[in-house]
C-alpha cells in the first residue's frame, strides 16, 4: 500500500485548529485528511472561503479526501437536506472524493436519500453511510437496513472498524456482509470501547488489511486515535502511520 491510501482524521485532536492540525499531521507524514463540518476546532464552514481551505492544505502538502456532511434532520428536512447538498458541493470544490451522509434517524436516512443522491449526481463525490456506536446506525443490522432501504447503488458503505467493535461486531462479519459496497475504511485499535495505540488492542488490523487487499479494495484507510492519554496522541499517530504502512505492505492478493 502506498501513502496515497492512508488518511488521518482530526477527531484524534479535536482541540487543534485547522492550521495546527494540518501542520502537525503533515510533519508526521500524512498526506490525506478527513474534513469535519462541525464539532471540532478544525471544522470547515461550507459557506466559507473554500479556496482558502484548499490553499491551507496545499501549504502543508495535504489533500482533503473525505468530508463529514451535516446530518439531515427529520423535523427540518428541506433545510437540512439543502445544507448537506451544499456541503457535498463544497467537498467537490476542495478536492474531496467521498462524503459521509448522515441523518437523524434510520427512516430519514432512507426518505431523504433519493433527493440527496439526485442533487449531488455529477459532482464527482461518492456518498457513504457510516456506522457509529450510539447513533441510529450502530449495528450491522442498522447499516444493512439503511442501505437496503435506500436501494440505490450510488450509495456506498463506510466500514468503521472501531465503532463496529464497540457494538460487538467483528470487522470480518461486517466486511463480508457489506462486500463491494465498501468505499472507505476507518481504522482504530481498541480494548473494549477504548481506543488504544495500534498493535496494543483486540482488533486484528493485519488481518483486516490482508482481507481487504485480497477482496480487491484499493480505497483509503482513515487512521483514528482517541486514547485516554491525549497528550501522547501525535506520537501514537506517528507510530500508527508506520504500523499501517508496514502491514499493508505485506498484504497480497
């Protein structure tokens, strides 16, 4: 695997602003970055100066790969759908390839999807559904119900390894079930629900990389780190990058 298949999430350092986090991650060696549109100090304003964001990334040698959309809300469907579409267009403008489609509940995921997919058609971005522990899409059954309810091949899946582990679902089971719909993978190592440095937890990450490689996956792995000793996060991210490089390099089809 080349570095072009590895990205990093700023959820690892939510306290850093955009300049800080881009510079820190670039010094470590990451070259792709996942964008948030809320909840973090580095979050983008999709109505803001997109050229400025892009130039900030370029100044650090960083490309924006994926972007978290604001959720579509059942009680304000039209307004929040407009916001999600606007942010998908912003993602395309900054060069992102994937957008994470979200909604307030499973019914809204399904109900809003046809309009969302039609309105972003032609932007050149791939929408994915993310499983996230504690949200309406927590379990593998939740994910399958939403994808089957949408029933549109334009909507893909994000294999969120850590959050599936938190829900008691192995990556093996999820990857088998989601198959070719997987367009993005988020990776953590964990003990129970707690994020730990890569290689120190319960998740068989080498097995994951080998499995996905043999399955023909050539997309991006987004590295995440939410450890208890937050002061060591950057050091752990540097080790995680080397870990992923080493194990992915051993994977063979």
